[in-house]
């Protein structure tokens, strides 16, 4: 009780302490002094942000007028007004004061240029995650649940109308979560040691040091004078320190600098209802991602993000003084006293197994360790933040997350989440955590990653019931690499040149037999059936094409029906589609086993075919050799019959969907654009000529057809996800 009483008195003293005024982060001399005399007026100049803006503007050489509210002083004729709309008091203060400032400026003989300081969350909903504040993607119909942000949005619109009506220009700056050496009111909660309960906070955030926000206002003022933006133009910019922090890391930094308890207990989620009632802003900060990329100030006067954070925390430490170091020891003393009291209330026989001094010694050691932690000198540098993982999407149902939305349609789910999380995010879908990467930068990172960094094997386990064991995603990486090389080498120019006549023959036979002179056909079904035939002729050998192609098409359909979004997460579930899939694969093995056996027997007699199926039969893995001794540790073997069948199924799946979908869309697009269809036909007639022959070289020289295929792939890509 005594320890808690002292702690309460200590926290009262900490709340009443006046914050210190540390050395500025950005010196006025670092800005460079401009030669021409320019005048600027800063509203709400007595606020911390206003004081910094006035200091830096004066250091830059501006003649600064001060206004403690939104009224222009009598006789003031500023060339520029920096309106700190975010500093206006009250829920509707930003809108009201901006309208007042604009009205006063419009009455001046020469209306001044305007810089408005708003808030980054004006462009988004602060109740939701915001992982990349792209102003161009703002929802025009968006309305804020926060009346203050709604008022700031109205203020920005009034600034735009002012610029349009006066022929001036305006710049709207949107700093995010301004902080500085003067601690906000929520810091008193951290002084109390509540950081110990906030472990497991999920949120990432951006921060803006107060002097960086003021520096952005100075540079915006310079731009309005020097760059001469177009009359009536308004530009909006998000301003941050340029770093992205996890809230957990920021709490660790606070605990290291102030020597308050670190975030030990992962209770941030458990305490969410309490935060919603008593501290909603802090609760959102712990739970909601609010960070913005590509917002680092491109200014030599700006300080690095870590230096800015250390500067602010140093101010918090100076404001609290040495008293704050007593918080952790007092908590520990109270807990140790409670533990001792609980032990003394136990029956004597319950304590007999313990050594007499064990418990008191443990309590004393704990108290001594915490006291030593509190008395350590202040850290010269902040803890290093590890790599930030992609943000995890909030919401979803228990156990299955966003599984239902994914099964209904992955494209719609990803499109909806992209509006909120932008390029990279992770969501829970049934038993899997899936990270989506979108956009050129993210896709470039995905494509350039090595197999050791991004291994497809674990995520493609759902294909094993169809492809079989020891093939592609069920094989070790070195064997998978050899399998890919086999395909690449088998699809060389010579092989492709030999395949073209077979493909042409299959196409002519198919259209002659299946199409009459006039009818209505389904392009999707047409090309799906045609490509089964061409794949059978070029990959599976003449034996299959001559006698078994209809069986292969039927079996392929059953295999394909056994791969559904549900199968991705539960590939072995006893469903009707999965049972049909397994039976179809076994039938495929039985069909090809006879062909493979016949090929092996023919090879023993010296009769060999020169096609892809024979390449699979003849293939052998490389021997595994010990690099130190040079001895063979594993003899390279060939494929079993089951593995050959699996490889053929892989190739059939790899080409069937992409080729048939692209062909169907290409046909639909050309039929919808008769002029382009005519160009493609004339190009073919020109290259082939009368009595000419269509071959591999001619196909490569068809630039018009190649462009048509490329445009089709751009508009209607057959693969919606690369995994």
C-alpha cells in the first residue's frame, strides 16, 4: 500500500512538471537565408507548431507576422499566409477558421498565397488500416466518422476555392501524427508503467517530428514564390519523417529512454475494449496501421528519422526528470509485497518443500534487478528495429479468416483489400497466411527473388494429388531445377520447329471435322478441345494421339475439376470432386504405363523415337557428389512410370489453361475489331504467300499477331495470381 501510495504521488508530480525546451533539431542557419524580402503570416503562432514555423521562416529570411488565432492583424498585408488549420480548437474549428482566413485574404488588395497545414488522415478513414497514403486513390465519396477530420477536409476544399477565386496558388500539407520534445497527454499513461501491458501491438505507423512539419511549411512557401505554380492550382502532400515504425518498437524505445517497464505482457488486444471507452485515439494507434511510404523529406536540413525520434524522447526524459525512474521499482516493490503476503497466507505444510530462503531471495533479486535497470544511464542510441513484415489484414471470421471471400472470388477480395492496403499485405485464408504483392515494384521483387527466398514448393502442396509424388513441387529444389532444365532444353528451336507442322495439322483437322460452313460456336470450348489435341500430338506421342486422345481429354476434365479454391486449403478432403480426381489420375497412369512399357522395350531393341515422351523416359538425375571427397553419395536415377505420367500432367495443366484462355480472348478481341482482324490476315497472307508454308520462322516474324497476343494478355491475363 505504501509503494502504491508513493507511486500515485509520483505520477501526480510527473503530470504537473513543465516540459523542458531542448536544443532545436533543425537550426535556422541550416536553411540558408534567401535574399529577397518576403512577408509571411502564421496563424495560431503561439502553438508549438506555430512557434517552430515562425522560427524557421524567420531564419529563412521571411518577415513574419504573428497571429495567435485566425485573425489577420490590422494593417497586415502578407504575401503568404501559413494557416495551421490542424491547430484550431474544437471539432469544427479547422473549417471555421479556414473560412475566416480565406475571407480576410480575399478582401486584401493583393491576395496572398496560401499554405494550409492539415492532417494525413483527411485522405483516409482513421478507423481502418491505411498502409500507403496515395492521394490519387482517395475515395471522392468518402465521409469521415471523425468530425475534426471532416472539418479539415472542408478546410482544404475552402482553400481550393480561395485559390481558384483569387488566381493564387495553395499548397496543402498533411503531416501524420506530429510529435516533438513536448510530451502529449497520452505520455502520462506511459509514465504510469502501462507500457508493460501493451506487448503484441500490431500496428505500424509513420510519425512527423514537429520541426519537420514546420520545415515542410518553409519549403512550401519557397516553392510558391520561386516556382510560380499555375494560378488557381492546389497541391496536396503527405509529410512524415520518412520511416515506418511498429508501435511495439516505439514502446521499447520509450521504455529504454525513460526507464519505465518495457512492453512485456501481450495484452494490447485484450485491453482493446477499455481503450475504445477511455482512450479511443490511443486504442486506434495500437491497433490500426497508419503509415505512408515515399514521404521522406527531400531536404538537406531535415534530420534522419532515428535522430528525430531520439530528440523527441530526450525532451520527454528531460521533462519527466529522474522521478520517472522510480516507477518500475515501485511497481516491483508492490508486486513483491503482494507475493509475500500471498505466501504467508498459505498453510505452513504447503511451503515445506521449498527451501526456507528461496522465495524471499527470489523477490529480493527481482527487486534489485529492476532497481538496477532503473538506475542505468540513459541509452545513447535507440534499439534497432528489425525488418517489418507485411501488414496483416484485420477482420475476417474466427478460424477461417477471409476464407469465404477467397472461395467466392480471389480477384474481388484482392481488389477490395488493395484499395486499403495498397501493394503488399498478408491475410488469413482458412489454414494459410497469404501475402499478396501487387504493382510493378512488388512484382519485380517477387520475380527476382531466388527459390531459396520464395519457394513455391510449400504453397503448391495442393497439386500433389494431381501431379503425383516426386514431381515438381513435391521434389527437392535441386531435382526440381533439373526437371525445369529438361523442359527448357526439350523446347529448343529445333523441337519447336518440329512441333509447328503437327499443331497446324491438328488445327486443320479439328476445324474440318468440328466446324461446318456456318454455325455458332463457343470459343472457350473450341480452343480447350483443340489444345488438348495439339498437346497430345506434340508431347504425349503418336500412340496417345492416335488411339487415346478422347480418354485423355475426359480424364483431364476430371483432374481439372478436382482443383478448386477449396482444394488449395484442404487437398485431401473426402469430397466427390477429389474422389473423381484420384480415380482419374489412376486411370491416366494405367493408360500411359502401357505406352511407356512399349517404349522401354523398343529402346532395348534399339528403336527410339525423337519426341518429348522419349526424353522423359531417357532422363536421369545427376549423381550427387560429396564436394570434399568427390565420392558419389547418391546415384542419379530415372523417372518411374508414375513420375512420367505426373510430368505429362504438369505440362498439360501448364499449357492448357493459359493457352486456351488466351486463344479464346484473342479470337473474341479480333472478331470484335474487324479492322485489326483484317490486318492480321493480310500479314499472314503476305508472309506465307501463295503456296507457301507456315512454319516456326514465319510465326516469329508475325509482328502484328505478336502485338495482338500481347495486348490480349495485357487486357485479360489468364493467370490472376502467381504463387
